[in-house]
C-alpha cells in the first residue's frame, strides 16, 4: 500500500512541489507525521505546526506553501484533498461475501451473491438486499425492506419493516430506521395509539451516526434525501423530510412533519419543533430551539454561552424580572419627558 | 380487509352522512386519499385540503361537515376516531408463536405457549413471559424478569435482570430497561460505584420509543405507571417515578429520584433535575430546564426561540451585562428622583 | 449472606455504637429498612426519616448519631461507606466462564480461559480478551480490539475495530465505542467522507451508561482516562480527550477534538463545542452550552430555569428587544445628563 507523490498529486488534482517519486504510505497529523506520510493544513489553528513537521509532504493552499519545509501538494480545498488522500492510502474495509451460517433469513428474500450477511443477522421475509451490501453483524432487516447496492451497515443496525434505503448508505452501530413515530390521540385523559402506517425512504450516499433513530411516517413517508449526513444520537421524527446534502450534528431532535431544506447545517443539541418549514441553506447553531418556520437562508441561534455560575445566577435573576425592568424604564421615560416639558420642549424618546 | 362505511361509523360512534354500503379499505391523508379510502380532519391547518379531497369519506367535527364534498363521519374527537379507523383498516401485525431455534433460553424460564421468541433472542434464567408476548428478534430478557401478557418488543430490546413489565407494553428497537443508574460516591477524588440494587416496575399499556433508556432503582424501584407514553431517546434515571398517562417527547432527560405526576406532557429536549416533585397535569414545553419542584398544574417553559445569529449575538452580549443594566437603571432612578426633588415633589418609582 | 455489625464497622473503617454481634443481611433506605438491614444518612433531606427508622443500624456522620434510635456506624463519608456496605451485602454478580456455543469467534482471537462470552456474541478476528471479562450477551467485539481484564460488558455492547479498553471497565447495554466520527469535507455543495483512521483508548475503571457512544479518532485517538464515569446517552465525538476521574451526566454531547480536564463534573444535557480546552476541576451545570475554552477551575452555567409559560413568553419577548432597551437607556442617560447640566453639575453615570 503506497503511492508515489506524483501519482498522488495527479489524483488529487493538485500541484506538486517536490520529488514525484517519493513514496507515500500513510496520512498523519502535522505533529505526528514522519517519513513516508503525508499531512495537511486545512485549519489555520494548526499553522504553527507546519514549519516543524516531519511529514514527507503536506497538502495545503498555495498561500502557505512557502512556509512548508517539505514537499507540497497545493490545492484549493486541502481538507477535501486530504479526505481523498486518506481514502487512497488507508486500508480499504474488507468486503466479505456470503451469508454467515448463524444468520437467519426469512422466506422470499432476495440477497445478491456479493452481499455479506454477518453473524447473527436477521433478514425477515421478503427483504431485498442489492449487490455489495455489507451487514457487519447482528443487524435486523425488517419484512419487505429494500437495501440498495453497496450499503455498509455496521453492527447492531435495526431496519424495521417496509423501509426503502438507497445506495452507498452507511449506518453506524445502533442506528434504528423505521421505528414507530410518537403518534397518539388524546381521549378522556388517556392516549390512544395512532397506527404508524407510512414508511421511510432514505436516498443515496446518506450516512447516519451511532444511536440515531429515524421514525417511519404515520401515513406518508419520512424522507431523507441524497447525500444527507446525520451524526450520532440524532432523532428524526415521523414524516420529517430532509433535503439533499443537509448535515445534522449530534444530539439534535427534529419533531414530526417538519421539512428541512437542502444544504442546511444543523448544530449539535438543537431542537426543531414539528410542522415547520426550514428553507435551503439554513444554518442552525448548537443548542438552538427552532419554534417557527424559516423562510430565508442564513444563520439562526438561541444557544446561551456559559458564564461563571455566580454571574449567571445573577443574570438569570435579572432575566426573570426583565418585564419589570422594561416597565420601569417606560415610567422613567415618561417622568423625564414630563420633567423636561415642565422646563422646555425636548425630543420624544422612541424605541 | 375492508369495512362498509355504515359499519365503520357505528364502530367509531360517529354519525354518517353518505352511503352506508360504500366499502372502505384504507386510511389516507386528505391530499393523497383516493376511492375506497377514508381520511380525517383533526388540525385546522389542513382544512384547505378538505374541499379537494378525493377520499370516499372523511372523519371530522360536525362544524366542518358542510365544507366536505364527500361522505362524512362526524365525531367529537376526529383524531381519536381516525386512530381507531386506522387500527381497524390496517393490516394487524402478524402474531407469531413459538421459540425460534436460534433463541437461547436459560434454566427455569416460564414461557407461555402463545409467546413468540424471535431469532437470536436471549432469555436468561428464571424469566417469565406471559401469553401473547412477541419478541421480534435479538431481544435480551434478563434473569428473573417478568413480562406481562400481550407485550410487543421490537428488535434489539434489552431488559436487564429482575425487571417487572405489565401488559400490552410496546418497546421499540434499542430500548434498554433496568440498566444501572449513575450512582457513585465521591471519595478522595475518585468515584466509588454504588451498587444499584432496586428494580424497575413498568405498568400496563406503556409505550417506549427507540433508543430510550430507563435505569433501575438504587435501592427502591424506578416506577412507570399505567398508560405512560415515552418517545425516542428519552432518558429516565434511577428511582424516577412517572405517574399514569403522562407523555414524554423525545430527547428529554429526567434525573434521579424525581417524581413526575400523572397526565403530564413533557416537550422534547427538556431536562428535569433530580429529587424534584412535579405535580399532575403539568406541561413542560420543548427544551425547558426544570430546576425546582412544581406544585401547581400549568404550562412551564424556558426554551429560547431562535433569532438571526447576528441579532442573537447582540442580545446575548446584552444579556451578559444585564446585571449592569439593572444597576444603571437604579442610578438613573435615584438621579431623577433627586433632580425632581430639587424642583418639586414627585411620585416615587417602585418596581 | 450476612455480616456481624462489628465486622462491618471494621471493614468500613467506622466507629460502632451498638451490638457488634448483630447480624446484618441487607441494605435499605431509612424508610423501608427493617430488622437485619443497615441504612444510611448521606443527604440532610432525609434526616426527617432518621428517628422513625426500623433499620438495625445506620451509617452516618458523628454529628447525627445522637438522633439515631438504632445502632450506628459513624464515618466521615457516609455515602462512600454505604456504597462499600452495599457491595459487601448484596449478591455479587455471577461470574460465568467459557464461550457460549452460539457465540461466533473469529480467527486469531485470544480469549483467556476465565472469560465468559455470552450467547450470540461476535468476537471478530484478532480480538484479545483478558482474564475475567464478562460479555453478557449479543456483544460485538471488533477486529483487533483489546479488552483488559475483569471488564463487565452488559448485553448489546458494540466495540468497533481496533479499540483499546483497560481493566475493570463497565459498559451498560447499547454502548457503542469506536464508531466513526462525523468527519466530512465540504466540496461543491456535497460532503466527502473523511476516513476515520484513529482509535479509541479507554483507561481503567471507566464506566459508561446505556446508549452512550464514543467515536474513534480521525487521525489520532479518542482518549478516556482512568476512572472516568459517563452516564446514559452521552455522546463523545472523535478525538475528544477526557481526563481522569471526570464524571459526565446523561444526555451531554462533547464535540470533536475538545479536551476535558480531570476531576471535572459535567451536568446533564450539557453541550460542549469542539476544539476547546477545559481545565481540571471544572463543573458545568445542567443544560449549559460551553462555547469557549475554560482555563480556570470553577462552576459554569447557562441553563435557564423554567418559569410559568405566560411569564416566560413575556420575558422572551423582552429578551428579543434587549438591545433596544439598552440603547434606550443610553438615550435616557444622555438626556438626563444634558438636563442636569442645564441646571447644575452632576456625577457622570458609568456602567
């Protein structure tokens, strides 16, 4: 496993300064790189490590090339180029093939010959698994679900019945797709379960992190479009629709029937209420609560940054009396206006 | 599968306007319904779809019946009636029966003949599983746990040792019940594990969403009363007690020993601190932090709705200086009072 | 199972007042204790139950001994002493031994003879499992991972490839360690996966609660030091480093590359952004958002406690106009200063 630097630069579409025959066998951080490894500079914070790096080569923007003591591959987007280099230089995951004898396969399943069904997997009746899919182990594929080609499901993934999954979808351990949504009708103080009859449709090239759950629709489908990336422990409720190439960071919850646009970025720990429409190219920062639809692209926030506890407690006490403060302010204004009028005309305060 | 409209109206306790012999075979949303399907109007937002629906019939309140171009079943609570109709018209989940040969059953278990123990389930020594229970696959039932009749456990449910579960309890994939609570004593800078010796008692008709975890008690039990509904990725800590018919939305955390009343509704992403008492009929809105006991029924909130980031940053900067603002205001008041006194008597500002 | 009170007092390093031959067979809360059980008082809230307890003995601080109607063991740290007593008096978990026939063991694994590999476990090629480890059932141990001696993994734990775990580590059901981090490069509106090539290193005596996930590093390792305790549904991102004896409560998320010091305590539902440095002995309270590095030990907060919804809505409306309020205040100050100057000199308002 290894590539000559010239070959690598060509594949990355970058410009090489240095020996094209130098062999590169691994990627590493600027600090830890040694001979035979290539590193990258994508975040200015790490520029301080550039001059001392012992990497054989560094991927970076042209602007920083002169500071680099080693061979360089200059590109416009070093992080993307690094991602490609890392793919080229790291050991590809082993694709296995066949059905482990401990797996349990239901009636009428269609499983392509190149599929790997790992130990203790359960594939229920009528499920269809296309070519190249890898089920690492102890995965559950529900009745009649369709898994597109070249998906990679890590251990303990659960797909409920009747779920449609596209191609090259990567699901990390413990992901659940197609569980019942939280649909209940209130009747005389009790909750009556509303059957969750919709499905889930996951597009191509979607990735979902460990422990995330995506519920099935109640009548229509929950839909995750192509290229959506979802981090760990994210909760997507029933009938949510997420547009293409949107990324959602960990611990975020999206309530029922909300539609998220494409190319959005949702920060960690955010909460988005139900029945909202969020347009394309919206950025939500960490721990923000979205209570209304968003019709204009832009960045939206409501996360409150930490303060020292003693200061925060005082701030909070003031916050609880904010309404009083405003009313007091109005009185002051009036009093001042009156007092001014008593003496001479003044400009009116507005606000 | 199908019901005559007259029969359906009777079962829903509603009043029919239309042909009682019209056959209904499915439920659908107003927008997507076609011939042979019945739809419903429960949320005024969707009233706009009523006049154009192609459903064979619609379940709704009497007030909207005249706007509806199709047959109608009028009821007081259309969402509940829809839930019943959907149950009647959708395919009932297949009840299987028996123990799959790949399941592993410990010593001294009692498993009723009508139970389904799916593939790769593990039922540890002395567990008792009552009639009609369905374990979909790869479920783990700990030593000595009791599962009441007609429970439905989806794939990958984990019940630890010595847990008591009532009847008709539905657990979605990845639910964990009876895990150790986070009990640790601090001693000289280290944490000493406090054995978690209590159990968990789950009542009848409880439903728990995918990925939620309910810890066992430390000494006494964690208790979830009848009819409680818990959404996905909710965390219930040790010794929490939740009253009957309370509903908890996704991503909420409830800390140790807190008691939640009955008929409460907890919004998504809420956090409730430990050792609190929340009375009955309390509503907590999304992303609210509850730090004190609540003794009066009502709605409580502290979630901050999103603003445009640039605006929010300014608000936040002001918030950090709120204490200063209040002190400044006091000075202004005093100064104004003094200045007024210099001239003439004035009313005192209070607040 | 039982210990004489004198023997127990000796093992706890406490001072006994009472009959050393009294046999103690269990621990219980002050309220529920009966003959033969020992209770404890560690939280003043429960002092009211002391005089009426029917325990045979109580562990408490010397200051409260005179109020106690029963035998007492006085110690400096009653909760820690109780934890020890509970360990001594409760049934030790049964250590099993061997490999269950339904487990699937890969090539080249090293599994010590005293290890228990429970039903439906999967141990992939080259994994090493040291003496005394217990895998309860349906655990997945990835290729080449090392599990140190005397670890206890409850059901459905997933360890990905190449993870290093220390000794006496306790993992609760559904824990995932070594899943891919959320590493993606943005390129022309799409996300390019960045291979996650680092590992995870977990120290000794770490405990991780149900449903928590710890991602592998992107290049270097994710590191959890000795004695760290992590509650349920916590998310630790790639390349995070957590110092020794830090405790993290449930539903908290820590973003990529952040370093948490040792002896920190992180409250439930907190969010800590990426690339930060949090020093030792920092306490973060519940639902706090940490957006900057913290260089000084202390307590930090930004959680907003709940108010009645009607009050909170008004507060929130005021909060949205806080910037206007501040600007208005400045005008008032100026106006008052001008008005004062018109009459006589005054002190300048600062703030």
